[in-house]
């Protein structure tokens, strides 16, 4: 939420079990732990975490063109070009003419890219399980559902928000 939106929200009492500000500390710790494990899991991937995210987005979300891929991930088009060049050089994706606009390029995974993504997804899943070690299966599922619900609510309130920028501000 924007600071002006936060000012309009009044809390009669703090969140249960939290001193005001604790939520940020807890989320920061979880994010740092996730970033470390995630980066280790995809270390062999060209462009590391961003390369994984790009390949995963191409496969699972099928963006219409290169511009849509960049918009989905919040990556500037000039940076996106360099990242894609690395994935193309590695043989993981290729640029083809977009079916709806021959001037635009659609990014598609190669057979090798699909194989690498499958391997990386297994590593990422294991890393996420490591992060969730302190939770049982029911708690892990509940947390995943709540995080998904909350992130979609935040995204709905801030549709142009870039999660990568938020992560960059953690110090």
C-alpha cells in the first residue's frame, strides 16, 4: 500500500502475536532465507535466479511476446535483451516471430530448456522444503495458501508493483 493508503488504515490493536513492525522483520528473514536457498538451487542456471524465472515464465505462463515477458517479470527491456541473449546462447530458449505480430518476438523454450527447467524445479522445490522444515505438511499448505492470497491482494492494490525492486531494497 502507498503511505497515503496506510494512513487511512487504522488498527485498533496490533496484529495478534506481533509487536508493530515485527511482521516486516519476519517477512524479511523468510525472504533472505528463501533468496539464499533459491540462488544456491539455480546457481548453474545462466543468469541465476532471473534466468530461472524467465525460463519458468516462458514455460508456465506463455507470454505473447518478449515485451509481455519483461512486463510480467518487471525487467526493463534493455536488461531483458541481455538476459535473453544468455539464455539463447545456452540453448534454453529461442526467439521466434510472434504469431500476432511478426515484428515482435515470442520467446519459447527449447527441448534442452524444458529439460533444464525440470531439473531446476526439482532443486527449487527441495530448497523450498528446506526453508519450510519447521512446519508440518498442513502448516506448509496453509502458509502457501495464505501467502498466495495476500500477495494477490497486494498485487491487486498495486498492479504495477515490481517484486524484484522490493527485494533490492532489503539491506
